[in-house]
């Protein structure tokens, strides 16, 4: 069992433990698996990690970033296909947006 995990956990409906890896978006609490509130999940299907950037978790973002850097695909293509979210403005752009 992982640290801090109840030894008698049977997961949901006794189907076994569903305690996620470090950084997951759910946690085992008294034999139940509950989603953490307000945690955005990665856009990639079956990925339960928390969003890092552009709607993707850290590892999926790195894959997408490498594909874009290698010229295989563009961020616009990924956005149109629903495989990435729009880039959010950084703090400098947000503050300067008031002037423009």
C-alpha cells in the first residue's frame, strides 16, 4: 500500500483499490474514490492527470510541444482538432492588454 492509504480499502463497490498515482485527480477516502473539486483534467482520453498548460497534463504537453517544435503539426491544428486548448495570456500580456 502507498503511504497514507487505508489498509482496508476495497475501492468502489469492493472492486479493489483505485488509489491513483501521485498527482492524480482523485483520492481514496474511507473506502471511496472521490474526484477532487475544481481539478481540470487533461484533454487526452483516459488521462486523469491535472492540467499543466493548453488543457494538457505535463507529459502530454511535452509531447505536443515536441511535435510543434519539429514542425510536424501546429498549435492551431491541435486547437481546431480539440487536442489542445488555446494558449492563455501570461501576466505581462494581460497587464499590457489594458493599454492596447
